[in-house]
């Protein structure tokens, strides 16, 4: 059986009596050096996002507040996962079509990426992605 598309990682916890502190660092939960971070928040009700793949980019997604469902598609199989905790991350490698659905109103989705923004790294057409995945 092939490996799951969903790679969840537990984020080390360094909380104490004062509250929680979660750490993502290179050599720990991060398998790459971060060159960019961005976060998606204030998503309007009923809105879905994503609908693209990346050619090279690697990412770690952490839902630091609220919840969101992320689906991944490799051109043949589709799997989805609900992110609803700040103590787990979803690693997304290159060559996976992603969609984000069911954002809670308070959702804050942090994304750590291994490269700066480049529109040329995106495949935004699903049919083109399927051809790319099968090549
Ligand atoms: C991803 C999912 C999880 C920039 O100018 N710089 C940036 O670093 C990013 C991420 C986006 N943009 C621009 C590109 C678009 O004009 O911001 C606009 C919105 O981006 P997009 O429609 O691609 O957003 P999402 O939520 O569909 O996808 C984002 C990331 O783009 C993508 O890398 O994997 O979150």
C-alpha cells in the first residue's frame, strides 16, 4: 500500500504553568529552512481557497487558531484532514494539489515555506496539474 498523502507532525511543546509554547525549528519538526511565512485569517464564511499545486515548494501548515480542512490530491488519490490544533502541523511536499475548505471564522492558518513567493512555481489549472502529475 502506498504512503498516505497526509503527513502530520507533532510540534514539540515547551509549555509550563504559564501556558503553551510550541516550537518549529530546523532539524526538529521542520525538514527545511524557512524562507517565507504567511498566514491566512479572516476567511469569509463559505469561502474555499487553494486550488493549485506547487512544482517545488515545501510547506509546513499549522492551524494556530480555529480549524480548517485541507485536501491533497496527487493526480490519482485524494485525502483530506481537519487541522484543529496548534500542536500539530501538516507537511506538504511538491506536486500535490491542495484545497482548503470549512474555515472556522476564527481560523488562523500559518504556513512556513522553503522559498520566497514565485507565481511560476504554481500550477493553478487542475487539468494541467493532472497531466504534470502523470508525466
Ligand atoms: C498555498 C496555500 C496553502 C503573494 O504575493 N505572496 C505570497 O507569499 C503568497 C502566499 C501569496 N501572494 C499573492 C498571490 C495572490 O495574488 O496573494 C494572493 C493570494 O494568494 P493565493 O490565491 O495563492 O492564496 P491561497 O490561499 O489560495 O494559497 C495560499 C498560498 O498561495 C499557497 O502557497 O499553498 O495558501
